[in-house]
């Protein structure tokens, strides 16, 4: 399939939120973060608001992959340039107060703390953070996400910066192919949040990966 990669804009938020929801709805951690994860209306509002923050940031670049023929949006990615000083993953009190009632605020807050613990590996180091990334489920496995990811790592190399991300289990091998290496992980016991239902959800692993800056000629060889 032939695609074009162009800037994503606020006018795309509804489409991007739909892709984001479809791509993440299988994740167990997602189900625990949202009390009613089947309520697509509320979740689309949540993802739209979340992506609006990402794409409106002056330090972020949002890109979308568009079918060259139909012009349908198939995937998107957002890279945020961070200083390594002061960025917070843990939700602030203000952020928690603004979360919709459908969110499990305690779970989100604890998950954020777990993620921030791993950010120590980039403290004091300017870098690019992969802050949003999703491929429409119907087009996963077609190499579309790979093209967006390659665009991002080349951008980081041109800026002579490392890139950093938190990975979902199903995407681990993709990021490894593009030079990201495991640097840390934290385990979240989902059974702790299962309200005594004893479904045996087990451990969800939050994994952090980093890709060191490479010379441009090496980046082009990916």
C-alpha cells in the first residue's frame, strides 16, 4: 500500500482518537484504567482531549500516515522533545481532578508513578519521547507503523538526540528492530486492582526502551 506521511492537525482529532481507541482497547491495563472501557463515547472524548494536548505542544510533532489513494488516515505518531528536567508522567492533582468519572484515578496515578521511576535513565539528557503512536487494527502488519517510526528515529538522529518510549507488550519487537533497547521495567499486579473478582489477570509489565543517537548514515540503513 502506498502512503504519504504528513503533519497531523487538530482537525484530525476525531479520526485519530478513533484509531487510538481501537488500537488500545485490547490492553488489560487499559481496561483497568477505565471503569467502563466499553463506553466508546466517553473514551473517544478522553482520547481526543489527550491527543489535543500532545499535538498542541510546541515541543511535539504529530504525523499521520494517509492512504495515497483514498486519503484515509491509517496511523499516527507523536514525538515530543523533552529536556530531561522537570517533565512529569505522574498525574498532578489538577490533572486527576479533571479526569472523567469513568477513569480509575488511583490506578492511573500508581501507573504514572511506576513510569516516572523509569525516567531516571534520561534525567538531565535532552531526548525525544514517543508520546502517542497507534495503527488502525485493520492495517497493522502492513509496515505503516514502521514507516512512521523510522521517520521519528531519523528526526532524533538529525537532532543528535536519543529517543525514548514506554512499550506495550505487543510492540516490543517492532521497537527493537529500530534500535531501541530495554533499559528498565516495572511490574504492576493487576490482581490487586481486580476488586476481588479473582480473574487471574496477573502481572502487567511496563517496559522502558531507549535508542541512542546514531550517525545519519547508520540511521538510513535501518
